[in-house]
C-alpha cells in the first residue's frame, strides 16, 4: 500500500498538471486548491485512525482498513456536494475567490486518486462496500520479487518527492526563495 507521502504528492501533482495544462485562467485555480487535493489524497486512510480505536475492541487491521473509506461513494458524495454548491455565493480571501464547489472537486480528485493508487499498486479495494463484496485491483507489487517488495513503498515516496521538487523548481523556481 502506498504511504501517505505518495498519496498526498501524487494527488497534488495531478491537480498541478490540471491547473497547468487544462485551466486557462490560473487566477480561477489558485495554488491552495492543489494543497486541498493533496490533503484529500490521504482522506481514505482515515480508517487507520478508526483502527487505532477499534483495535482495543478486538478488530484486526484487515477488518477495518480499505473497507468503509476506500469506496467510490466517498468521491461521489463530494461530487454531489460540488454540484449542489455550484451556485452558492463565494467568499473572498484577499485577492482569491474561495469557491466551495472547487474545494469539493479537489476533495473528489484527491480521494479518487487515492483509491486508484491503492487499486493499482498494492492489494484491492471494494469500491461498492458494503453493498457488494466485489473487489478490484492490479496489485502490481506482486510482480516484484518478495524480498524486494518491502522497498517499494519507501522508494515510491522518495521518487515522487524528488519529482515534486523538480517540478517546483522547474515551474515555480523555488530556489529563488531559499
């Protein structure tokens, strides 16, 4: 299972690429939306916090993790909230406009990216839990020899972090701020 850093930065990179290559007016897609997508990229793993509590009642990690928070209903709920809030009056934060529907869309993006990564990289997810026990996933980590599998997640974290730093330098010249 990818670690938190990978989930967060991957979601931020997806949001950053959307901002960079799909949005014409960057002022309508401020950088804090990218931050929100990154935080939402870890939301499905809130079931780990639930496990910390449920552990004392005899639950195992397998009974809690990737069950009720790793489902398609989570991004769907936020997508519905985005549609409902589309015409809400928006707040101004300085020179930026806070648009509630865009915040919900970033939560949809981050949480969906999380589900996608979990299904592709390691294990499976049950996207329609508890309505169905159907699970899907490619579990690509199984194609790596067993003794090396424990290196995958830290390597993904390191690789995505380096990619993120290169992107920030290339696009935003972060070395100017050091």
